[in-house]
C-alpha cells in the first residue's frame, strides 16, 4: 500500500521523526508549508483555529492509501498547518495516522496542554479515517535522570544518537501498526 508521510516542524524534531517513519515504511515524504510561515503567526493561527491555509503539496493525496501526518503540538493545540492539511484533503484521505513528537510526557497526556485533547480533535475532524494517533514525548529520547529536567526537555533534539531505547521501541510499535493496518 502506498503511504505518504507529511510533516510540519519548527525545531526539527518532527521532521527527523517523519524522516525515520518514511524510511522504515519506504514511503514518500513531504513538508506541509503554510502560506504564511512565521512562527508567531502560526502560533496565533493555532490558538484561534483559523489561518491563511497551506501551499499545495507536490504529491497527489488521493494516490495514497495511507497518510501519516507528523506535527508538533503547541500549548495543547492542534497546530494550524495540520488542521489545514486534514480539512483540505479529508475527502482524499483514506487512512490517517496522526503522530507527534511533543514536549509533555505520559503523566501530562490528559492535562490542559497534553496530547490526548489534540488526538480527540483529530478524531473528531477525520472520523473513521483516523486509524491511529501516537505521541512520542521527547522525554523518551533523554536519559532517565534528565526526563524531569524542564531545561533539558526544552533543549532536546532528536538525532541518531538518542533515537534509541524507549523512543525506538515506541517507534517500532507505531510503524508496525501502520504496516499492519
């Protein structure tokens, strides 16, 4: 089955994760490019849920059986570029897999800024097309003793050096599910 991985990334973590997913799945990959790509503007658009849209992708979404969207979560919100992509191409999407490399850890998933509220929003927008949502807290890429250190979490960047252990295990489970479904 043909798969396309699309991503939006500001710090580079979701771009790195999207690249690893595309590599493992042998899929195409493409960046979501907002019409206005200034960070402050994207944060504002994400908070109010409206914006200027995204540029047309190079790939035809309807040619793919599976779409994996890999984006950050900002302040507990579905970022506008992801919202714009999902709503613009919902009729062309057959199966959607939503994934995020985010700052919060498992203990915060149901908090005001946690990822479960975003997952619920994606499920509400995409309906039955949303096959799977998965979070990759950046804390999983840190040594155990650094996972509660907020400064270390904020400075953490995915690389081949820390794409190991718990992070890699979660990645393998996620990609195996995408392959199976």
